[in-house]
C-alpha cells in the first residue's frame, strides 16, 4: 500500500511549511515539550480486539505525525490503524523482520492537536493492553523527534482495591444481559462508558440491598460503576460482552 501525491508539492523549508495554497506562519522547533500520546487508558475491548486512540500535544503547527513501536507478540498481533482526520494521509506497516510497527502521516492542512487522530487496533488474548506491553516507542512531529507518552491501561488507573470489596459485590463480570450489584454499605452509584458518558443514572443502594442493572442494550466494551458513599469515591470496572 502506498500514498501517491498528484500535482502537489510539500516541503519543509527552514521553519516554514509550504504546500499548495498554504500560507503557514513560521513554526517553532519541535522539542521535548511536544509529545505524541498513546491513550491506553481509553482502550476499548471488543471480543478479541483492543483499540486505543493516539493524539499529540504541541503548541506548533503540525503537518506530519510519525511513530514506531514494538509490542508483546505473545499477547498481541497488529490489526489495523484507523484514520480519524479526513485531511490526513496515513500509512502503517508492521515489519516482521524487526518486529516493529511503523506509522507515517502528513497533511497539507494543520493537524488538530489534543484530539485523537488515529486509532490503533490489535487482536489480543488479553482484555487489557498496558504501558509495559509497548516498547521502543519513538515519535516524530514534522519529521523531528519528540517525546512520547503512554497512558497506562484502565486496570492500573482505576481504583480496583479493597475499598470496593468493602462496599459492594458485582456479578457476573463480564456480563451480557444484566449485572447484579449488592451493597455492603450505603452508597450512590452511576455507570459510565470509557469516555465518561453516563449510561445508567445515579441510584442509591442501602446496606444489604441488591439491584439488577439491565445492560442488554449496551455495546460491547468496558464500563465503570462510579461509587460514592461513606466519604469514599471509587470505581469498579465491568466488561459488557454481547
């Protein structure tokens, strides 16, 4: 697979980016303050796949984003990279000879920062991909090397601890039709998806009460029970597998 440019020019001259009809102002040099971020904390698991967004943080005008990385091949296999920006031209290739995934992209328009530009998908034998699963991460903005950030997986960023066990039981998990929540103390809870959208409005449970939550209409993926009670605010990850 390749990218063909017809009747166009694209050049980086000094600190200016020039292209057909472009009139970009001079940009600053890419440095450690500029970063490409792999947002594993927003991974979505569906059946045997895991997909997570990639975005960049920069105060410069960005027209190209590139990266390379390796991953735990005993647990994951590269599937696809989905382009989320219409003006962005992308190409990805997994090289079996050096076990490296390489991605390159460019745009004649400025690429927006702080929003996902692509989603990377792997097939997996695990329900999570964590920071330790990605190695040798190298990232570039406008062809210059920059810093990289790998936000850790949900299991490490969400409080799955003894406080949860003291307050409630949740079963079955994973589930497809309904989830039972049994209160061991008084609390209120909501359920949200991985992006923070509330999918089940706030409900109060008193100690020893049990409620059944219908999840049959929820899409396959990771959700969170957000619990507030007795001065404690914490979360429980649940998996919906339709």
